[in-house]
C-alpha cells in the first residue's frame, strides 16, 4: 500500500521528492483506531506516517535514483534516527510530504541512502524524520 496519491515535485538538484498523502478515514490504520472526542481524537496514526516515509523513499529511488524492481532492485528501511510528531492530523486532511536524500553511498549493486522527511498538514509541520534505507540489486536482477 503506497498511501500517496499525487506526485507534486521532483527536484534532482536537491535530491527531493514531494507527494500528497490523502489520509483517508478508511485507511486500515485509521479505520482500526479507537477514538474519543476529548481524550483521544481521531487522527492519522504514526504507523501510517512512518509507512508513508517508506513509500516516499520508494518514489525517490524510482524517479531520482533510477532503481527499478524489474531490474532486481529492492529496498528496506534500516534505521529511524529521528522521528518527531509535531501535531495530530485529522483524517481527511491531506498531508504534503517531502523526502530529501541527504547522503548517498553507493557501489555497483548497493546504495545506502539517508533521508530527511518533512510532512505538513494545513501548512504546519506534523512530522519530521531522519531515516536510512538500504537498496540492493538481487541476483535475479543482476543476471
């Protein structure tokens, strides 16, 4: 599940991608939430936001690094160095989510990419993160 519905910006010079996350109330994370109007208001849960960071990493790898599954490339998040949730986002409020590669180490069949994430709802930051992913080409893709 990608959790993103629009590609808003590609900036190869800054190594940045920006997408829209629609935060639909029916997404599985939000739909399973037990909320209370005062003590625990309905909101986009942190699991959905963390999942969306992986989706943004995939978008970055596809569009800016040229990594393709059909060529054997796969990626996995390896470290969440920093994750800060700044505000609750009500379901249905679209999130403007950006991902910028801050460091890329690569050799022939592997890349380690450090990403900075900035998510905003109604113009206000709701999440910021610093994470690392490992991309590699499988033996099937190298053949």
